[in-house]
């Protein structure tokens, strides 16, 4: 199964920019799922999950966030803001011509999902947060920031793969084919013939100032009324188990029993969602009325 590769024009600071996305499954499906990746990744991370959900009759939309993958870079590093991401996703959802979507967001994709789901009249029917929540570790964000601000270059896809296996070991136990898939879609050739990561280096400049305090998002969480599934890697350094426990006890979705959580063993931040068991959890959740 292969997706249709599309794009939509999004207005923002500096003018319009192209947002690329993959469109999987039947276009007139009863259920549409939007899958949004992490800060340094791109939509190809969801190929395995998207193909599986599409095989169950769902339409699956997988964007490359602005500045990543096939999407255009923004005019300035200062333009990579929560507002810009929410605007881009709102435009994309409007393009789909559907009343509701289910949202699967990994890390930053989960953050954007929380912001969209917290708005009045949100189109988000169900929200899946993959290793993201209402309190995010400052230490983990500093680690991500130090990684993004480095200028990585590789001589071959083999070198990219070796690097990803090391740095992203917390993704969990992936097959050789899955690691190769991530490597092939994580880097592109630069002007010198070397491979660089497939995102705008300006994104890293957003982390130039060290984050000293945990990011607190309870004010967002307290506005989310749709059902939420929280996924956590058991060794996650970004989403603490105590935060998940607190999210299960607080918010408008708690009393009706709309908030649930699952912890995946043998992984940290963030579960790759390529494992059959992980895909099964998401699939069952989205298909349950």
C-alpha cells in the first residue's frame, strides 16, 4: 500500500508556505486519522502505523510539519512557533473536508494535538498522546535541544542508520528493515555531497536558550474534553509516570472515564509505534466507539 503525496498552502508570518502530507487509505472513509511526528522527525516515521490503519478502512493523513521532510522551510527560525503549527494543522484539516479527526501525536505532535483539542469547537474526536503530557521534563528538552543545535553530517546511509540506532535507541526494538527505513527518510544530500538531517537547521535555534524549568501545560489539559489515550515508554525521560498518574485524575475527561493510559516496556522517549503490539493498542482504541 502506498499513499498519495499531496501538499497544501498555509498562510503564516512571511507569507504562504507549502505543507506536505501523505494521504493513506480510502478518501471517503468513515474515520480520518491525523498522525503528527516529533520535533526532528518527519511523517515517514508513521508509514507502518498508517498502512496498518488504512488496511482497516481508515483514511490516514500524515503531514511533514513545517521545516521538515517535504514541507517548505519557514522564512525565519523565529517563525517555528506553536501558533504556526496549529495554523498549519488547522488548514490541513480544513482541506480534508471532514467534520472530525482522530489525532495520533508523538512528542511535539502530541503537544500540537493537545493545543488543537483544547480549542472550542475542536474537530478532534479522539486524541492519542505518544509520550507527551501536561508536564514535560526540562532536562529532556535540554537534551533534545543540544542535539538539534549540532550540525550533523554523514558520508552514507549506513552512517545515518548507525547514528539513529544509537541516539534513538529509546524508540524500542525495531527490525533491521525498520531502522533502514528511518535512516533512508531521515537525511538528504547537501551541497557538498554529504547527508544532513531532513529538517531546517533553524529549528534548532529555538533551543538556543536553555530550558531551565519543566514545561507546564495543565492549563491546556484542563480544557480537553475528548477521549484521550496516553502512551508512555516505560523508560521515558520526557514524560514522567507521575505526570501520567496526575492526568488520569485531573481534567474534564476524567469523571466520564475518557482518559486511559498504556505503558510500553523496553522503550523510552518515544515508542516508535512500529511494533505490532503498539499498533494494536492504537488500532483497537480508534475503532472502539
